[in-house]
């Protein structure tokens, strides 16, 4: 199954020299909502950016077709 994870990230605005929160959506292939949240956390584990998983929901996407 596919899940959409909404992640809040603390990003730097180089021009304004300040940080702000931005929200990004990720498509995650996982077995459950909990598994999807775990995969997102593992993906960000080595990063120096502050993040927070705001929510995970089952996606309506059935299949991803790659060329």
C-alpha cells in the first residue's frame, strides 16, 4: 500500500537570514501507517534538518508505474 506522509521541515531562507517551517508531502510504500511513519523517520535520520511527521494517511494511489 501507499501512504502520504505530511512532514514539517525547518528550512533556512538565505536571503532573509531566518528559518521558517515548510510542509512537504511524501509518498511512502509501507505495510501500515505506523510503518510509513517509521520509514520517513529513518529517511531523515542522518540529516541535520529539524523535521516533524505531522500525519500519515492511506493514499488513493494503487500503483506507481516507472518507465
